[in-house]
C-alpha cells in the first residue's frame, strides 16, 4: 500500500514539474541545431519516494531511483534535482523552471544504448556546462575497454572526457586492440 501511495503521489506531483522542466533537461547535443538540447525528449523518473521542497527549490527522489530517457538510463539510490525559477512573462507573473544541477548518489550506473556504462558513487550533472562529474571510484566501460581514476568528467556537448588521478592513485585504462578490416 505504501508503494502504491508513493507512486500515486509521484505521478500527482511530478507530472506538473516534469511538464515544465522537460525542455530544460538536455544531456546530449542536438546534432542538427547545435543547441545542446534534444527537443521533445522526455525523462521518466521512478523512485520509492519523492520530496518536493519549493522553498529550497529541490526535488529529492529516494530509493531504487531510475531515470530513463531515449539516450540514457540512470539508476541510483538517491537523486536530487536543484532548480530555480526565472520569469518568462512579468505581466502575467509566469515563471519557468530551469535545472541548475542534478546529483545522483549511491551505486550510480549510467548506461547508454550503444553499450557504454559509467559507474560511480556520485554523479553530478551541471546543466549550464552540460557536463557530468563522476566521483567515488568512477569507471567508464565500453565493450572490453575501460578507464578509471579519482574523477571522471564527461563533457557531453563536446563529446570528450577527462580522467584525473590523485596522490598514489593513477589513472588506469585498458584498451583492447580491434581487428581492422580493409
């Protein structure tokens, strides 16, 4: 009963928030327009519970969180979405929500349809820079290849990443040779 009630509350409260914020969630570059946004893509977030705090401007998803979009799938134990409002029409007193950042924690897994997998204890997505910072034993795997370090930063708009080590922990990468067909 508790799960059914929390899912009902999720739908009741989340639908209006997502309806306003979906156009602002852009985690990949639009190849045609170069705007860094994927128009029309929705994100569906499920969790055991949700807490919306309009005063702090946060939405907290807790327990068995999964977020699905056409181009990626994220699972974690907790996800906090930070937003702010900005006026769109002063005469009608209308505002639109803009996502500042999203922090996913607790066994974070990010998978892509083409087979990529990123894991970490924490992933922080920054809307303005369109980047994801992975910390807490981060590792990115593609097929048999992988890279790990202390901090992995994925620059989504630029389709590039950086991997940093620290102290005694160096960056480690395993790259498997592939057969080249000519």
